[in-house]
């Protein structure tokens, strides 16, 4: 099943007095570019998260955002700097004695001074947190993949329709190309008659000219290869895994055949069909840019 490179997934879970929220978004990219944002204290888990994401996604620009909040008051630790308190009190008393001020230092005033109190979040045990983070990451990735697969199915249907249209145009070209040489013969004979009037036509020379024209205008090989490319396209669409690069290369080959057909065109119908081929191929190429 082919997959789009566009997707979004989110999961929120709670355990160990922590609430974890993970959001993942994916867009088109030539390679796999992964960006992870998380609280600084969880940085040691980044490599594990990267490995997990890459087991699901092989191509695309992926952004993972991890948010963690505490749901318990026990998560905060208040630390009193006793040394700073003692130093402040001694300094204030010295100034009070020097200036003859009353010693009325209160605890509330002391606690407002810099560096007396500091508040820290208790260190988290990463071994305990990882199973919860991993479960949330798995769930968010499953949501991403579900969206990517759904869009992939829509892309496959669209590409299949366009491939069918290309085969219709190829069939039209086959019919038109069979008539081109005969039409050229009639035009050439008519032109010679007008120029030479009563002089008999050299049939051998005419046959040679027709053979040369037929060789220059022949598009049989190009049409055969175009049919082969469409068969390859349909086969690739049934493959598993990442097929975007294969399809992109195949579009280049199909476009090359369409350009060759256009360069050999000597009739309006062939030129028109060649333009339609190039248009359909370009539409397919744009769609394929979104396939993993």
C-alpha cells in the first residue's frame, strides 16, 4: 500500500504523576528529516524516540513535539540556603549596630532576599518515564500512519485514472500514426502533380521518400515503451514500502517518451496527443511528490 508523506497524530496519556502530550506532523520532503522538541530533562531519551519514529516513517519532514506536566504537588522541592540566611542576618545586624537601628529582622523579610529560597522540580526517573512516553509515541505514530495510508489510497486511485487516460491517448496515437504515412503519400503525389503536371511520377523515388519519412515519423517504439511504463506504474502502486523515488524516476522516463513523440509529430492530431500525454504525466509527477 502506498502512503502519502502528509500526516498528523496526537496522543495524551498520564502516569507516574506526569501528563505526557505528543504531537507529530509530517509534510513532503525528499529525504527523512526528523526534528524532536522536548523538555531539557528528557533529552537523554531523544535517540530512543528517533529510532522509534524511523521504524514507522522512512521519508518526509517530521516534527515531534513532546510536552510533559506534573499532576502532583510532590513534584516540587523547596530548598532553603541556610548559609545565605546566616550571612544576610549578620550583615543586617552589623549595619543596624553601626547606624543605631532597631534589630527587627523578620522571617518573612528574610525569605524575600535573593538566593535564600530556590524551587526545583524533582528529578525524573527516565527508566520509569520511557514506557509511558513510548506508548504515547506509538499511539501518535499510528494516527499519523492511518492518515498517510488513507491519503495514499486516494493518490493511488488518482494515479490509476491518469494512467488509464494515458493508455487511451496511446491507443489514439497508434491509430493516427498508421494513417500518417498514407496521408503524406497523397499530399506528396498531389504536390508533384501540380509542379510537374504531365511528367510521370518516379515510383521508385516516391517509395524511397516515403520510406525515409516513415522512418523519421515512426513512433511505434515510443508507444510500446509508454505502455510498458504504464504497466510498471501499476505494478509499483501495488508494492509495499517506500516507492516514491521509483515512481518519480518512472515519470522522467515517461516524459522522455512524450517529448520524443512530440518531436516526431508531423500532424496536428499527433501534436495534440503528445501535449495531452505531457500534461497527464506532469499531473502525475506532482501527485507523486507526496508519496513516501
